C-alpha cells in the first residue's frame, strides 16, 4: 500500500468529521491511518462527529474480522478524544459548558465559562462585558433555593418577563446577590436573603465564611456531624476535614481555578490546614 494513497484517503475523509474545531484533527488522521493499514477499502468514505465531548465514528463493515478491527480502532480514538482539547489539541478532559458536554483544556474551558463580576461603578459584567448596571434594575427575583437570580432592567422587561439570569455556579454570584438592594426583591424573599448573609458561619474545610444550613456555599462540602454515616466513613471530625481539604486542594474538576477570583465570601485568617504531605500522598494513591 502506497503512502500517497493512504495520505489521500486520510485528507479526503478528514473533512467528513463534524467536530467543533481543529483540535482533534491529528487524532482523526491517526485513526484514518489505522483504518487504512487495518484493511479498510480506501475507496470507501469514513464519517464521524463529536457527540457529548467524544469522537464518534459509526463506520461498519460486513466483514466480521474487519469489523472487529474497526471497532477496536474507533474505541481507541474515542478514549483518546476525551483526553484531548477539541480546540487546540493539548491535554484536556470532559467538562460541562452551558449545559453541553465538551472536551477542553483548562484555558479553553475558562474562556468559555461565564465569569461574573461587579466593578466600582456597580456595572454587572460577564466576561468583562457590561450586561447591566445596578442602578438600572427595576426588579429582582430569586428561585426558592436562592440559587438562581433574575434581574429586570425596567418595567417593560418585567411585563414581558425578559430577565438577565445568574446562577450560583458562577463566581461572584453571592456577591451579586448580597449587593442588590433588598427592596428590589419581593417582600417574601427579602427576609430569607437577609438572613442568609447575617447567619453565615466559617467553614472549617475551606475557611470561607460561607456555611449556610450546615453546607458551605463556597466549597460545597457538608459540615461535620456525628451521624452514623460520617462516623462509619471517617471515625472522627479531623479525618473528615482532612479528606475534604485534600479534595479541595487536588481540584480534580478545576472548580478552584474557575472560582479563583470569586469575592463572595471573606476568608478567615485563622483557617487551619489539617493534612500533611504524607496524608496527601496516600490520598493521591487512592484517588488517582
């Protein structure tokens, strides 16, 4: 089999893959090369696409032996795709962005995430673009669990139900919720919002003053209690705090990197780290 025949097959079929960018081009080329040396008829086209952050190729052969070879090849490159950024081809992993699953490196993940902030002029910004000024808000509402905030710019927006929405999953969400004047919320929501911020406690895991109803709004860990579940799994409070702190430190889902600039909660200057280097090494052996 001539190299130039394989090259033509690869380049011809590369355009048959519906993917989000060029980051997977090299692994698609490698997959097509393996198709060629695996016995695939070079006159037949191969098609594929990105789905749920994975490289999918549904090509099928009626030859049972060749079909097993093709299944092995496509499985190999599906596994490689979920470790490769769709945009740039560097190391990546599956992530959720705007309710879509995609495989991205950290930089391209952060580029696509909504970064909420409030500047000194009370401008509410998303990715450094002004979306609303606090002084222009005519009405504010929160969901029953306070995890989604809707802001209406004027009476027309209220009447047409056109709101700017923000989620607790965005950095500085609780800073925004705290900053909006209470009188803009319905009367039945004002007390709950006020009490949330008045009764926050310090989290022994991450150190932020963010504990509400026994759960931390910053690191999202439950606080220690002497229930049978906690006692059975950890034995004592210090073991639980150490395990949670190591989970925060290793930051497997890159949550900490995304929330690096979150200013919603103050952090205690007396916060204690309980785990040691030895604890961390043992934790990594188990989890990675």
